[in-house]
C-alpha cells in the first residue's frame, strides 16, 4: 500500500430519505396486493341463484316419495324371503338360522308374574 485511498462510492441516506423509500415500497406492495385481490374477486365464480322455496319443497317431497317407495320395496323383498324360508325350511333349519324358537311353553304364573 502506497497510502492511496479510494473514495467509497456508497451514498448514505438520511433517515427521511429512507422513510420515503420504505413508504414508496409499501405503497407499491399494497397496490400489488389490492390488484391481486381485485383479480381474485373478478375471477371468483359466482354462486348459482338459490332455489325458490316452493321448488325446494317440491324437490324434497319427490326425494321423500322415491326413498319411501324404495324402502317399501326392500321391506317387501325381505318379508317375502323370510316367508319363503318359513314355508320351505324344516323346524331344525329355522331354529339353526335363528328364525324360530321351538320347545317353548307358556306358563300363566311364575316368577315373572310376581308370585
């Protein structure tokens, strides 16, 4: 080193200049955020118009009738299956499957009736 010094090209900012710079950056960021939010609102799909109450009641009633019809069909099918088993199976087969209980006798009095 020959004692030569180089002047630093770095410029120092005053506090007020730095505050102005920060506020400009914040305004730009806020504007960008607002623009992004506005674009998001514009690109958001709109919801369909709500169904009118009378139309909704009609839809619910149609659904109820269909489900009730299907439940009745299922019940009839199950009842037919049980009745078919009762007609065709032997007593032992019915007892084994839990559809019948044999060998029981009714008793008009006893512990159950509070003797």
